[in-house]
């Protein structure tokens, strides 16, 4: 069974770079990667907050949040 991976971003250059270098490098045979653009899917901001995401880009694996660099706080996206 694959591990669910959620990559949250807001479309900024830092986020796009992280998506291309981090999310895209996850082994697709081991991870089911979902990329969520919070600027376009604002209804998912609450979900991200509940998981512990405070800024984007962020990768969530097995309920652990990995904040990658710092593109934007979630408060700025709301």
C-alpha cells in the first residue's frame, strides 16, 4: 500500500521550485502524492491547518509536517 503524501503550496516561485525538486522526487511506487494549490483551493486551508501546516510550501507524510523553505504563511493566503 502506498503512503499518502500531501504537498501544499500557494503557487509562488519558492513553492513551485519546492514542488519540482521535492514533491516530484518522491518515488511514485511508494507514495501517492497529491499537490494542493491553496491559492486555487482555499477550501482546503482549514484541512492544512488541522494537519499542522503553518506555511507553504509544506509536505505532509504520515501526519508529520515538513515545512520547506518559506514561501508564505497560511494567514497570508486566506
